[in-house]
C-alpha cells in the first residue's frame, strides 16, 4: 500500500485557505500543519463529532493568529492580509 501523505480533508482545507487568504500563500503549509497538530491534540481530550468542521474552525483561528503576527512585524503593511 502506498501512502500519499495526505490527510483527510487536506485538499479541501488547502483550497479554502488559498481562496480566502491568498496573501498567506507562503504560510499555507504551516497553517495546515498547525491545524492538524491542534486537531490531534484535541482528540486526546475526547471524541470529536465532526472532524472537518472542527479542523476548519482551528484553521480559521490559526489564520487569525498568523495575520496578527505578520501585522505586528510589518506595522506599515497595507491591509491586504
């Protein structure tokens, strides 16, 4: 059996991130990785009813944090983020 290295919902998550946050395209791999890491940590706390919904919620939070960090380090950047 060949492993593709792709996680469930990864393609949909990457597509959503690219469509909605094109200014973060250089950060997409990190956002996806951090989102899955947080999902795995959450699963140790108990069952998750809808992993896809939970994953996308995590990704939205990670995106907000990423934008905040980028704005902090580039205070004169345009609001295109």
